[in-house]
């Protein structure tokens, strides 16, 4: 830490300089504040320690000058003429601390140690904010598919506003990640983002958790408690699984949306709140409303800006990107693991009913258990080993999309099935026929019919 001392008393100046040098500080001590100010303009100092009574310039004026030139510089004021008025003026001008003469070098060193702790906390806070910004930036939502690019554009549009947002998606699609991105890219980003799952608690506890309660409101309420809505004041609240909220609570939630006010359980005082509400659901709320299981008026209040997250099976082109991100996340430092092409193909072909969360669990498991940097098919969980029948189902969907007629679809499917069986059998015609439950001669005729002899030869089909 670089320290500039401005002190007109020679003995005190030398004493302080020696004490700070012994503790590892880089010190420059000067008598004249005007000369010190010129040096200060040219060089960088972390701390300036200045006397109040100085020749040629008052210490408070000197403090004002250095804070004007470099506001981030920390200043400590020392004086033998301690008055509350002087201390207040010094603090208003930006002094970090105030020390009264006579004082020992140890007293000053204690202040500097506290300053080190303070600066470390400030730096950690800045770093934490940067990490939060990076973590919840759009760049951290992985996906380049058209459906995900549409989601990004919607987040960019809605984030600066206070519009109530409803995130719709299956479990594991990343609804909470979207809520994070909305909050941390909004004007409320420096205020709290309170998260709550509406399915986490019984109905009897839900109201107290959301709205808070007064002392004595019920058995066990030994003191007043703020609820999630109050804790989120001036920030945002993310209500996950909003479809699970009981009908009795939906009326109170509607009031929050309409009036921006709440009452604690057992209380009569109306509390105004300023919050942005972000909700998430895994089901069709309008369908629930038509069934009488969800208030229709609440649905329309929540559905101001809907954001629909696609399931992973509908954006398979994003799987390699997600896998690369997850490999970097779970690999040890200096470790570079990759999936071989065959293993990656299995990941892409799988439908991932648990979506991104399921994919993350698989990657973490494989990275943990696989010693080699090259992750092979045999390293993957058994359920990813897709059977020929499953692949045929997927091919059938493709064929129905591409074929111009039913007859063409049947022929295309038959050809693909033959190719799959030959690949599965490693080129052995007899084994391929067994897989397809047909005679070897029939298989041979169909291979010739569909012109896939080249495949047979390439794989050295046994005759």
C-alpha cells in the first residue's frame, strides 16, 4: 500500500515514516502541502495522511483538493486541535478516519489495518457484483437455436420494465435462470431478488411465509416476522410453481398485484410494497382456470408478458453447446474432457424428459466417474443407449415430415431400418436378419432393392 504523509513537524514525520516502512508500507513524507499536491497529481497513492494545521495551505483545503483530483483516494486526518466541528468537516470532505494528537504509531497502524480490511471488503463486493452480472448475463443462458434467440430478445425487451412476467416451461428447462436474467438486467438489480417455491410449504404455512406475521398471530409466533413480499421491497420476487398456490391464497396474491400492498397474518396495518413479480409455471394456467382450479382474473394479471421456454428435445442443436459449458463447469482445473462423436450423438438423440437439469446431472456424473479425458459411449448411463426400436420411432417422425406419400414413407422407413440393422450387426447379414426377424435371403434381396450394397461392402458384410 502506497502512503503519502503530509506533516510539518519533522520528528513526527520521521517517526511515522519509520513505523510504516517497518510494516511494509511504501511511504513518501513531505512538509509542504503545495509540493505534496504537485507530487500527488503525478503519482498514485492509496492513502494520504495529512495534518490539519499546515504551512502554506490549510489541511482541510488540502483534503478537498486531493478528493477533487482523485475521489477514490483514502484520506486520514490528524490534528492536535480536535473539535467536533473539524471532524464533521473532514468527514464531509471524504476523510476515512480522524486521529487526534498526540497518538502513537501503533494507533495509526491499527487504523491502516482496519483500512486494509475495509478495502478488501469493497474489492470483494465489486468482484461479487461482477460475478453476479456475468453469471446472470444473457451469455450464460446457453443456446443458439432460433427458439432461444427469441427468448433472449424477449428478456431484453421486458427486463427494463416492471411488467409482471410469466415464465412457462417444463421442469428443468431453466425458468429460474430466466428470472435471474430479468432481474439482474433491470433497474432493480442492486436490490433483492427473493425466490420462493409455492409448492414447498403446506397451505397453513404459505401465507405466513409470503406475507409475514405479527407477534402472537398463531401458536409459535413469538415475534413479528417479515414475509417474502416485504423482503423483496424495491426489488423483485420470483414465485416458482405458481400453479401450486391454493385458491384461498390466490385472492390475496391478486390484491398484491392490483394494489401493491399486503397485510401480515394477524395484523391490521396495510403495508405498501414496491416489487416486480416474476412467476413460473410448468402447466397451462389457462387450462387450469377453465377447470376452476386457478382464478382466471389472476391468470390474466400474471400473463402480462409470457415467456415460453422450449424443452431441450425441441432445441437439440443447443446440446453440444450446453455439454461444452457443463464440461468446463464440472471438470477439474487444467482438465479438458470431451465426448467422443459417438457419445455426443447419443446425447443429441436422447429426448431428455428432465431437460437441461437432467443433462447437467448426466454430465456431472460422467465427469466425476470417468478417468480418461475422452468420454466414450460405454462411460454413459445405460438409459442413453438408445434401442433400434427407439431410433426407428424417431426416424419415422422424420420420414412423415419429409415423404410426399404414404407409400414413399413406408419405403424410406424400410430402407432406414435395414441400414440401422446392418450397422447394429457390424455388417453380419445373418445377425441383421435376426435383429429384424426375417430370413437372410429376404434381407439380401431388400439390400439389393434399395441400393445399399455399398454400405454392405464398406462394412465387409459376411456372405
